[in-house]
C-alpha cells in the first residue's frame, strides 16, 4: 500500500494521499470468508484487492484523525504506464501493448496525489476518493466503516508484532 504523509503547504495541516486506483471499484467482497470464483490466484483480483485496501485505509485514517489537522484521501492515478507488466506474456501482454496509448505517464498520474497534498482547496477535505484531482465515486466497500475498523486492527497487530510501530503510535 503506497502512502505518503507529509507536512504540506497547507499550513499546520498534514496530508495523506493513499494511491487507491480505479481497480478498487471492481474488487468483490468475500462471501463466507472466501473470495468469489477464481480466488486470489487471479493476479487482477489481487491487484484490485490491494487498491481497495488503500481506499479503505484512507477512509479509516480520515475517521480516526478527524479534527486533529490531518487529512487522508484516496487518490486514483488512472491507468498508468509503468513497468508493472514488463514480464507479462500472452493475452495480458497483448492487452498492455494495445492499451499503451491510453496509459498516462507517471508524471500525469501523480497529479491527483500532489493536488491532494498541496492544493489550498483540499486543505480540509478528508475521507474522499479523488480521480483527476476531483472527487470521484469509490467502491461501496471503501466506505464500509466495519471493514475499515477491521483493516486498522489487523494492521496494528502486524505492525506491533514486528516492532515496526507501537500501539500508541497507531492510536488516534
């Protein structure tokens, strides 16, 4: 999960822009503890899930830090031209090749996250999902407060178990 929390030009406000992505909208919920047909063996399903988790985390961070000078939003960079599929083969390789003209260069893809961290008009915006530097429509799962609470609890458990953080550092 890519995250950036930095003091910004917004004064005393700190901004977090988590890269969620359009794929998060397509992520499907688990049913009875299992993913729908295809499971996590489908690379695209795993990618969609990681992007969904970033959007869920941004919403939960926004809920936990509301009113204390920290804003947290999910940024959708769009379909970005990266080296992520450089080793792809077959149909997926063909797909990436044919869609290359529609992929945004990294500099353009970063614009929404930079906008969220620096634009005066987003100084107090928190808990949102942004695409092309404007509010967008996230997956309903991204707004599920119970899912956000569970993700925060699991993240806290993992981070404290590995001494990467203390529970005090994760309590807002």
